[in-house]
C-alpha cells in the first residue's frame, strides 16, 4: 500500500507537470510566433522599401532568408489577390480581403492577427509605382502541428521515464521503510509477550524510526523495571503477610493447646495476635492508600492550613521515644508558615519522614526537624545522623518495599511503604522534594511547600 501510494502520487505529479507544461508551451509558442511574424514582416518590408528595383536575385535571397531564419512563409500580394512573389498560381482573394479589413482597423499600421485557432498572420501594405502591394506572412498549420507533436513526443518520453523511475525509487524506499517497521513490530510483539531482552535501536535508515526505536528501548527498560518491582512487591507482600499470619496461627494454637487455662500466658499470646493483626491492617491500609492516590480515586482535599503548628503536632507524637528510648528530636521551626495542600495526606508525609529518620539515625539518637521560609516556599528538612545512603541506592529509596542494606532494630514500626507513600503524595501535589545523603554522616530529606497567596483563608 505504501509503494502504491508513492507510485500514484508520482503519476499524479507527472500528469500535473505535463498539463502545466502544455499550457506554458502554448503561451510561449503564441508569444514567439507573434514576435517572429512581426520581425520577418518588418524585415521584408524594409528590404522592399530600400530596394526599389525588386530585383529577382535580391527577392530570392530575402524570402529564402526569412523562411530559414524565422520558419515563416512570406508572400508579396497584389490587390487582385494574385501573388507577385513567389510566383505561384494560388488565389489569395480571401486573404487580401482580410488583410484590408485588418489594416483599416489598425489605421494602416502593420499588424499581427489571429487567423485561425493556432495560426497567426502578419500584414502590412506599401505602394510602388502607383500600385498597392501587401506583405503577408504566416506560419503554416503543418509547422504548428509538427512543433506541438515534437513537444508532446518529448513530454511523453520524459513522463514515462519519470513514472518508471518513480515506481523504482518508491518501491525501494517502501521496501526499506516497511522492512524497518516490520522488524520493530516483531520486536514489539516479543516485548508484549514478556521478552525484555529485545533491543529496538538498530541504526535504521530513517530518523523517525530510530527515534521510535529509542523510545521503545526506553519503554522496554521502564516496563522491565516495573515488572521486576511487581515481582518484588508480590514477594515482599507475600512475605510480610506470611510472617504475621504464621504467628497468629501459631499463637492461636498455643492458646488452644497450652495457655488456655493460664491467664498470664493467654494474655501475652493474645497480645501477640493483636499486634500482628494490627501490622497486617497497617500493611493493607498503606497499600490501599498508595493505590487510591496513584489511581486518582482518592481526590486531594486541598486547603490552607498552618504548617508550622501542624508540624509541631506531628513531632509531639514521637515524644514517647525521648522518654522511653532516649531519642532527641530537635526542632527549628519558624512560626506562622502556611501552605495550600491536603492536610491529612501531608500528615502522612511528615510522619513517615520523621519515622524514617528515627529508624535510621546514628548512635547519638538525634533527629533534627527544620521548617524555614525560603523565598516563596517553606522548606522542610528532616535530618538524621545515620550511616547515609550510597549513591547507587539513592534512586531506589522511593520504591515500594525499599530496604537498606543495613540491618538494625527499628523503634518506629513500619510496613516498608513509608517513602513510597511520601513520593506518591508529593507527586500528586506537584511539590518539589528530594534527599541529600553522605555515607557515614547521615541523610537530609527535604520538601518545599509553596506559600499560599496573600489573600488566603485558613481552613
């Protein structure tokens, strides 16, 4: 179909070109004919006026010269319609009548007029020895037909060659294009079936296909990552569900078989069941929260609120760690900083960032929470003094179920989805965020909250 489309387009172009060429050639022929007739007639008139004797040899030379120079037939006619030169027995009465009429219309000035559809003639008059003569010049219809026939023949030859060449070139281009597209299509089918080892870019002849191939290679890499993340997610979720379910079942069996009559043991065992049930509930809720936010089902309920005051409240929830485990949460929070956002979702962000810092801070158990105004934004920084994050791990910390290579006991229980929730919420708000980390010195997670307009109303 592509080759056929190219070919038909080429044929259309050739026919349009031929038609335009025909019109242009006809106009050129008309202009050239009128010019040649006028030049030939004026030349003969000048010779006849300058040579009063009209010697036979001179007339032969002049008329022969005109015929070969301009391809024009010239006749010297008398008023009675006979031909004074050349000596031919042809009756020109009709032509003389037309000549007389045209000269009267022009006021006696030499004139070129259209005699037939494609035949033009020249006429002028002169008086010699009291007798009126007419110089009559014309280009024969046969010569016109020969001219256009020759032009049409050449045009037809060129057209045929152009069409054949267009068929060949369009076929070659179509072959290259369809071959490239076929290869890309086959590779795309392989990708769709789960073969992520496909390489689309192969140095094709067309820039657009190369760009498409590079885009598909990028998509292949992203799909491969998503597939690996999905498999990892299933494995992690399965593991996280399996552990508490196993413990719930085990402790339920212990209550049934061992501690049913012992109130103290029964209380301890049932508490384990409750804790593991709470862990399962938190895990399910976090997964549902991420799914709702990313799918757009859970719409953001934005409003202006006092971010400084709200942050103080979130930090206060971690006071029990200072009292029971010796953690120090240092705050540097400017007063009266407001923002426009979903208050509940931002609460999840704040809690997860502070909880993450508490879990990964160093032996000094110190976490710093800052909120400072910077231009038109309030910049939040949550800083820990832990071992930091290696450069190769920075890109993956926002993924679901990211686990640091460092193993340690976490004072704040989590599901492994905290930073993924942070990223999802902030992406929906279109807030800028990131992390700065140096191995051996700790990490700084930051978020920029845009300040509301001056005429805001606090919810």
